[in-house]
DNA sequence: TTTCCATGAGAAT
DNA sequence: TTCTCCTGGAAAT
């Protein structure tokens, strides 16, 4: 159940660990065999993330990066383009893109030798917050006589496996894993709203998309065509921090408050991208060290700020949490 | 051992 | 609105 910060974190990790390298791509499970064949032995030259979609751009191993913009930036080993961090216009043409959506249970697990920095698993379901991101221990510890790291056997249903000389990334349980061309990639971008973690994320775009809808703000924040990357935790926490009731209609939330929510999400999700975990509580509000959230999964417990009992309800079949005192009810609740 | 559930989203009804 | 799919950890039995 990774939210957008995880995908951006993954895009950065893939750039650092695989960027510029020729990658061996396979599908141990078999369900991605045809797609893997299309990029097996190709070079990772670009990464991108938008909302909960991860894109890895591959070029033929001996081709330079096609576009003018990319020249000199992604031609040698270890070099690549991180598109989410750049403005529009830097996208190389002619790449084959691996598009991955982790859905409910997808995760990437990394392993590698000590040179392959930071083996870790990102996006794994049910990860307890605060738990250190940690990968599988290498099966083969480096030994004194020069035996190096060995690629471990796939563990579980590995849909896709990416291998470079010094490390491996295994993908399990994605809801989407496919090879797309640049046109299909652009179609994905087109149906997504602005992403607080992208360089081209535009707060006014977000505001105007929300203000057009007579739907609860809690529902709109989960709609990827309104704002991309926000999931159930960031939705609940951002509304709490802005003191907005989840059922207030988007059209009734003042633009200034929406801007506040956006900028708060930029800060919270950037922190999540940097640390790998979602922490939304201010330090002085924490009563225990692991009080990472104000309302998410805290129904029945006291509000960290006012001691009111946190409540929950279903909104579009997803649990939504709020504090009835910090987030006052709207004058009239939206009809379910 | 089995059941339940989850940071998701698209299709079917 | 309900169903469905992908997986695995925790809770329930």
C-alpha cells in the first residue's frame, strides 16, 4: 500500500543503483516474460515517477540517449536522467519504459554487494511504521578469497527481476508491470493530477481541480486525477493538520486552505521520500516515541492534541479517520 | 491452520 | 456501489 513518496523514493534508488547500467531483466514467475524480453540487456537511462506510477526508461545498450536534451547527461555508465526532479522537456525520445504500479501489495526488494549501496525493500505491504527498511541478508557473504556477492534465488512470486553486476531488484505483487512507449507513458501522465513531489507539480492546478467538484474533500484527495500520489494515510493526516473535515465538499474549502494542504503535503511527502516512512506528527505532540500519526488507524484513541476520541467511517469503501473536535463537521454532511 | 485485512484502482453491476 | 486481482503478515481459530 505504498503512497506516492515510495514511488519517488524508488525512482531515486533505481537511478542511483541501476542508472547508466546495462540491466539483465527476467521474470522468474513467468507472468512478465514477454515484457522482460523487450528490455533484457538494455541500459537504464532515465527514471520517472508520477503519483503511484514508477517509470524506468531503457535504451539499447550501445545507443546513445536519443534526445538532444539528454546528450551529455545520460550517455555513460552511472549516468541517467531523473525526470521527476526536472521540469518538463527533458524526456528522451524513443525509450522503452517499464511502468510499474504497486497496487495493494506490490514491493521491490533490493539485494547486493557492499558496493551496491543500501539493500532494502521498498513498498512492502504491512510494514510497521518505524521499522527500518531492510532487505534480505545476502545469501553469500563476501569471503576473504575473493568470492563476491551472488545473486540470490528469487523469494516468493517474483514478477520481474532486474540484475546488474553488483545487485538485484525483485518486484513482487504489482498491479501493473508492463513495457510502454512514450505515447502510452504520456497518456498516463495526462490522466493524473499534479504530484506534490514532482518539479512540475502546480498548486494552482490542484486548487482548480478541487474547486470544480462537489465531492467531499476526503474523496478528492484520494482521486489520482485531482492530486497524484496521496493515499489513505496522507489523506487523513493532511486533513487533520489543516483542520478540515473529510466530508466537507471540495467546492466549499477555501482556496487558501487548499494551498495550505498542498504545501503541507509537499513537506510531508518529501520527508517520506527521504526517510522511507510516513511521519506526520509534530514532535511536541507525540506522547510516545512511535506516535507517528494523528488520526490514521487511531479510531477510539485520544486525539494527541485535544484528547477527543478519534473516529472513523467509510468513504468510497475506504476507511477515513478524523478528530471530531479538531476537524469540525461541515454545516451539512454530503449525502451518501 | 485458516481467515482477515491492507498505504489501490479498474471493471462490472 | 460491488467485485476482482495481485501477496503476505497478523489475527483468529
